[in-house]
C-alpha cells in the first residue's frame, strides 16, 4: 500500500522546510499532498514572499479525507515565522494533529514548529525533540536534544532549513525503510 503524507502550509512558512520534504518523499514514491490552512495560494517567508499553490485547503482536505476514508501516514509541519504561528492558530490543524497522534501516525515538525505547533498540544510531552536553537526554552514538557534530527516514536523533529534534507530522509526511513532513505539521500548527494 502506498504511503501518504500531508505537508501543512500557512502564510509565512519556510520555503525549504516544506518543499524539500515534499520533493524527497515524492522521489521515494510517497504520495504527498500540500494543504493550505486558508486559501490555495500561500506566501512563503523568504525571497520576498514566493507564492505557492497548495494541492487543497484544510477544510476541503478534512472533508474529502472523511468522505473517502483516506488514511494519512504522516503530517509535516514546516517552520518559519509567522508560518508556524499561523499553523498553531488553526483549530483544524490542531484537531488533525491530535487525531493523527492518537492513531500513532507520524508527526513531523522542523525549526520553530516543534515548539510553536506541537508543544502546546502536548505532542512532545516526555518526548525527545529538537528545534531551532533557543526555541527549546519555550517548550512545554519535552526533552530537548542537541541533535540535527530527533526521532522518538511517532515524532520526528529537526532544527532548521540546513537540516531539512536529513529531516526528509528520516521521514522516508520511518515510513518506508532504511534502504529507500539511503537511495534518496544518495540520489540528491545528501551527506548524512
């Protein structure tokens, strides 16, 4: 069965932290859907605000997923500000993350997102995690690790745009296997 991942997008997200995981996962044969928390067109935090067209909006995503009984294997929350704060402010995002966590699905967050999005929902409580340097002080009840990527059960976290390739490969390894993850890393000349 093909694995399915969703990348959540909000205005002000960090370009690399969303696009790189989406690209690497697709290269590995994982179906990736980009989901905007508002309108289909989202503005990134870099390059003067690149406009990206998401696959769907969160309202439509939730409706179609429920109607067609689609099971998602992973959700990815990019960082960037105010992107991470915008994700955290969305009740639909919170409900989706809590539901996926309750079903032991993979919850992945990078940069500010582990602290801004996951921590207030209790999703890193007693879990090892990492995040953008300095953000760890704002985390609630997580066990911060000074690592580039941290995997603890169904939670994968990473530090910043410079660790995005490693983050994506860790997601692939967890969803598929180590061999496929290494193949993708080798294909893009990622040094891990």
